[in-house]
C-alpha cells in the first residue's frame, strides 16, 4: 500500500505575469536553482511576461500539451527569441479520467519529453528551460519529477515539490461535482505510482529514458554538468 503523504513546501520565488503555477524546479538533488522552471500554459502571458522569463535566463520553453490544446491556446511568446519546443505527453486531447490509471500511463509517455528536457538542459547556449502543460501540475509534474530523480533528488523532496501545485492553484480539495483533471488536486500517491511504474517496466530510470531515445553519454553529461555546478 502506498501511503504517507508528504507535506507540500511553501511557495516563494519569482513570478511571471499571466502565468499560473510558475516556480523553480531546482534545489533538489544536484539540480541547481535557476536552470529548470515549471508552470502552467503561457497563452495568457501578460505584457512584460516574456521579458520576465528572459530576465530569469529562460531561453527554451518545452510545451507538453496536446496538439489540439496548443492550436486552441498557443503560447504567447511573440518575438521574444525564446526557443519553443512542442513535445506532447499525449498527442491528442484524450487521456484516462481516473488518476490511478492516468499517472502510470503518463510516466511511460513522459519519456520522450523528459529526453527533450535533458537535451535542452545540455545546450549551454540556451541557459534555463521552462517546462509546462496546461495547469503545470500533472504532465509537468511527472516530467519534472523524472529530471529531478535523474539528478539524484530523494523521493520525499520530489513529492513535496510536486504537491506545491495545490497551493499555487488553490486546489486543496476537489471541487464538488467538478469534472476533468484541471480542478483536481495532485496527490503524492499518484506520482509515487508513476515512479514505481517506471521502475517496474524498465528496471531503472536510465533504461526508461534510453528506451525513449536518450543516449548513455547524454545522461552522464547532464549528471556531470550539474554535479560540477553544485560541487564546492
């Protein structure tokens, strides 16, 4: 039985006008702060929002939303010069309704976007990377958790960071009669099952990422790059 819900960490750090659930995903394991950010969609990015992203060093945005979502609500990056990558977890806007079924499936489908994030982080000229989906909690939560885990973060701190989305989005309890994942708070038990599914299916996270196209040299290079960044 999977239990023992961790406590979500408080919210702090920078904000970006017009973007929900924005925060730094670093400070866990050997992943430093200021290189990987996470958020909800950028379709309502306010005037000055792109400038705020640039000031934080963001040079690449990785959009995990489905093609229908990006068509209906494209990111408002304009002529900011920020590189846009669309690597969806689900190609179409169809996924399981039950979170117990959704999360293990997302864990498998998140392999390709996670590899894209690894490669974006390795591109020295691109500086920080922002990963987002619609609300920045489910798909983004799984992809970011894979990167944090790859860089040695402990599961309790990964789960605590994951749960911060509930505070950011005001999702303390499910809304009565609400439909769809956007209105449901995230739960540690589901992310735990997702990470367990990766280990059950592939044996190790590295094998999972290699199955989705990562090269052993890329995974080693990312670990080396950020180990050096935090070493005294």
